[in-house]
């Protein structure tokens, strides 16, 4: 798709453009470059060993939950939190044929999950809070060993033990709410759930469905003794907050009032989600395109009032 020429020309002198804004194509290249930077940051932080918090004998008694198989493996999280929403974005594109909307939706959800992933891994490594099943990770044979300060001396598999220090916050919950939360906001805008007089309960339930899936994943993490309840709560809150901020960077708020919303340059091309006009027939009217309105009829002659003396007063 060829980009329109938005450069500012000096018509009087024919000189080069002055004060030309950043082209949309260059801006998109910078956005995708930031996606790559966030990906490298995430994997780099993931490889860093977490802080090994002091775990004494009194604390270890609360970390003896059994080791069980995780109901939702982490490799499935990108599938339902990223790939599934992108598939829905493609279906919306096939119906509306808005390439800008598809581009911003894909870029937005990638930003949402990657920013959340960087924040989650950074917090995990900095806090180093043990998981509920830390005892069996540290002492797989059940024999407890402590140093002279009372801290645990683990003799389990090193990578398994280090992962046991990454309980807070829950990565499953943060990733799930970052991706599915973004999808929920996207659907609420497209379906006009919060528009006065246009919303339906069925639309609201459809929008809440992605959040319900993320909520269930968080419950599984607690039931599988992988996380404490506060880990899931904080991770869910982090994912939702990032999803909301990133969504507003690319799309207008799904519950704004039409009369008082002024879109930003980026949001102006995605305002299609609240418009009933087809994309092909929509045109942008410039102020210079509006013809001047000529006066109609003759001007009215208003006679000034007579002086007071002439009225006999």
C-alpha cells in the first residue's frame, strides 16, 4: 500500500519541506524495532539468576506443597494470549478491510505482552520469592540441610531450585491478562459495548470471555501450587494495566463520548471502530475544501431610534 505524501511544501518559493512531521512509514519501522528490543530484553532478563532469598526452617514449613504437573504449561500461554487474538484481528480485517487497524492491533498486543514480560521477569529476579513447592525443589529426598545462619542448603537440581525462587509475580497471570485483556478492549471497541443505547448484554459477555479465560488460568496456578494467591493477583493487575495503557496508545477509549473525544494523529486512523461509515467511502475534509458561504439576500437596514427631544420627552 503506497503511503500518501504528507510532506509540507513551500508553495511560494518552491523550497524543500520545512518542519515536516515524521512519516508514518518511518514511525512504524521504529515501532517494530522497539518490539525486537523488548524481545531481546525479555530473554536476557530471563537468563539472569534470581535473588536467592533467605529461607529458614520456620519459613520452609509453609512451602511443603506437593510437586504436581502444571495444568497449563507455559509454552501454551503465547498460543492463547498472542496467536489466538491475532487470529481474531485477521477475521476483523477480512470483514472491514482496514489494514491500519490490523497493523495497530498486532503491534499493540505484541507491545502489551512483551512489556508485561519484561516487567514480570525483572520483578521475579529482584524479589526472589519462593514457590509453594519450594521444599521439594530444594530437598527432593526430604532431608533438610541448613547453614550456620539457618538458611537452606539445597541439593536439588540447580535450574529447578532457581526456578523455585521465581514465584512473585505469576508469569502465567500477567501474560494472560496482558494478551487477553488487550483482546477484550479491542472487542469492546469494535462491538461498541459501552456506547449509550447501543450496548447489549450478549456483547458484554463476549467481551468478558477473554478475561474469564485469563482468570481461570490464574486459578490453575494456585491449585497447582506454582504460585501464591498474591502472586496471581499482582500479575493479573500488572497485565491488565499494561494492556490498557498500550491499547490507548493505538486506539481510542472504548467508552468515550463522541462529543468530547479529540483523537490523536495515531488514533485518527483507527477511529473506524466507532464509525458506521465504510472505510472505502470515508474521506477527510480539509478546512480549505469548505467553500465560503455567500450572504443571502440584501442586508437589513436598521433605522436608528429618534432622539429623545423629537419624541417630545
